[in-house]
C-alpha cells in the first residue's frame, strides 16, 4: 500500500495508518470530522475565548516561532500510537480521541520497489543519524511537491531518496514530547502552499506570496511591496517585532521592515522585563555553526534546544499568564506525510494545477501553547499559516471570531486567504487556565553534533535560502547589516 491509502478513522484506529483506496483531502476531512465529533463536543465544555470579546480573551502577548522543513508525520506521527497519551486524551475528551498521525507507510520507488518509512537512525547517514549527512535535502519545490502529491514521496520527480521517508519519535524530540502532552497540537495544519520556504513564510506574514512560486529574492525592489501584517498591526497601534538570530524574514519586505527588527538576545531581555510587544516573531538561526532551524541537514537536537530556550524565556516572563506561544513549520520539507493537501480560498486560485495558489502543502508540526490551551488536546481544524493572521486580526484588528464578514471599505483582512481562514483561538479556554508549564524548563538535552562536512561527515549540496539572501548582499542593500544579528 502507498501514500494514497485511505486513513481508517475510528475509536481504536484514529491516526493509526493508511490502507485501501485513494486518499483525498475531502475524504480525510469528512472522516476526521465524523470520527472526532464526540471529542470536540466534550472539549466544548471548557468553552472558548472566541465566545467572548477579543479584549476579554486573556491573550495580550503572542509569540510565534516558525521553524523549517519538516512534516507532521515525520515529526509528530508517533503521537498517533502512544498509548498513555491516547488514554489520557480519551479520559478527557471521549473515546474517539486520537491523532491523525502515521509513522508506517510504504512508497513506490522509480524502479518499482516498495520502500517502507523507517526511524531516522535507519534512514540517515552512517556517521550522524540525526542530520542525515550524505543525503540530499528532500524536494519541496513547486513541481517536486506536486510529484510527491501525485506519485508518492519517492516519485521520479520528487528529487528524494529514502531519507525523505525517515521519522523521529518522542525520545528524539523531548521538548515537543513535553509541549504536545501539556498543551494542544494541531494535526491538520498545512503549509500554505505546495512550495518552498519564501512563499510559505510570506503567507504567514501577509496572506499571499505575491504570485511567486519559488524563493525569489526582491533584490532590486527593496523588498516585497504589498501590505504585511506588521503594517496593519502598526496602523492599529499594536506593537510587533521580529526577533532574529541571524536573518529575520521581515527583511524580505525591505527597508520598511528594519524598524521592527531586533536580536534574539533582545527577545530574552524584553521577556524578562515584561516588555515584549503584543506580537513577537522569534526566528531560529538559519545558517552557519549555530543553525538550529531544523532545516535539513541541521541536527534536530539543536532545534529542540532553541525551542526549549525560547519557550522557557516566555514561560518565565511576567507576560506568560496572558500569553500564547505558537510553534509551526514553514513547509513539509519533502518529508513524507500521508494526508493529501487540501485547496483553500485564495486570490490567485486557479483550475490549472500548476498555477493554483489555493493548493496547500502537506501537513506540518504545529503546537499551540498557552495557560489557556486545552491540556493534551488535538485540534483537528484545517489550518494553514493564515490562521495565525486570522487570530491576530480577531484579537487586535476587529475581525469577527469566525467567518469572512466585514466592511470592504475598511477591511480587517489582507487577502482572501486570511479572510477565510479558521481562527486558531477556538481551542483556547478560560476554563482550562493553568499557567504551570507542566515540565522542567531547565531539562538537559543532548548536544547537537558538528555540521555535515565537519569531522569526516559527508558533504551535501545546496544552500539555505536565507543564507543566500545574506551572501548576495541583500541585507546590506536594504540598509541592514546581518553582522548586527550575530
């Protein structure tokens, strides 16, 4: 059986695997909605902050971390068959509690052989089984993603080898293990586009990619020119910053973004002082010896340390009790996922697949952590990165809690994508309030190993798109020297 196998959802098999006939986005949506109706009904007894006014939400400070290039199944699929976690969920939310996650899939290689997914230690390189040194970065471009959607993750057009079929588990990702079990995960959060880094990050920041399908760097234009969420927030006197470790994605919007830029150390200082802005985007290190963004071939243990450090900084801040911490990934990075990507409303939607910007990407890991998060819950709403915008627009910009209603002469939305997105605040509840993070914030993690190409590890080809932005002189051109963020 291959990735097109239909997920059998039920009380005993929620998220357990795939079998049978063609999997479709509509099919998974209908099956999941039916199977988890009781679970959602029981969760509703907590109520939702969306039932009240935005100013009464209890959320004043939002911290958003977007990591790089991992799929839901490859990073969080193990939750679909962790017995103790599922048992606790069923005791809280009903017998149908489950995760749409699958570690065990089979894909057809170009030579006709069937290849099983496997733990990273069996798929990665022989020298460092966390990084995968010696393997190519899995394909995640516009055409490669469509090849994976239509022919599986080893399709000839995918650019993949079996490294794309590797997965991690809770032992490998101890911080996500703790966060997932204490707070809420979203198991139907899709990359906004079936395409690469820049376009997906642009959807998080502006609800569109400007029609770009690839990592186009707006060198000559001094950045992208269309409105971004930081423009809209600033207009409404809502404070916002991009705290960058080495490159801040706000910089893709050119020199107008520079007033919003700060360093990661400034995030730590502002959090300790209780002076974080209303909205913080906090970025990992994207390149060099400090890389911790999870982009292959980075060591995920470095990513876990970054998430722990960032969450601890916020959770120990005076602003945590009225805070929300979101971790999500820009796109699936070419790694396998068994749920077919849906199509969303979009200003550039098209009936021609190769031109359709409504075509979402595969699922990505997503964690929604707050003192008001339902504990150990799984949100099955169909989200994409515009759902972050939709929450911010409700909390700060006058949007309704649900739906696209609004005055077109004074719109709260940026594009039709965020206007029609689901509001991720639906699973936050005053009744669930508990500021205790639930685990040791000073837990000791295993150290990352040297980068590929160091100490005899095989070299790989390809550059991180943000590293290319700096190397090209783009940041200097817009008047922002990357050395300031070192």
